[in-house]
């Protein structure tokens, strides 16, 4: 039986990386990331996005700036870009699709 919470977490992490890659080189606030994730998971919450951003931060894939006003500003890190661009091997934990194309 499929582990649906695990599939959701890993897919959200991939979507966060894609969103932040599109926000390069500036980065974006978590609210924008949440709105993108809610296009697929309408019940996604701010806490869920923060939890997955912390996970990606711990893996050095994103940079998280927790602003004094309570908002989080997030940027993709160099290694995160490498993951999105399929230039490095990906360890488990992120639902990056298999590369089926050559650029």
C-alpha cells in the first residue's frame, strides 16, 4: 500500500525547489511558495511549507531567512539548483521525476 503522507511530503519538497528555481536569482516569501503548492494540494498549510523548507534547508538545498516580522524569505541554494537541473545524483526524500529528456 502506498505511503500517501510520504508521497505528499516528497512531492511538496520537489515543488518547492521548482518554485524557488523559478524565483531565481531573487528568491521569494513563503506565501508565494504556499500559493503554488496549494494549486496541487489545496489543503496545504503554512506550517507544512515551513516544515518542508526546514528539511530542504537542513540538506543545504535552500536558504531560509526568518524575518523579524514573522515572514520567511526563501532562496534556492547552489546545490538545490543542481538538483533541479539534474546535474547531481539525488538522495531519497525528494520526488524528483526520472529524467527522460536530453537538453
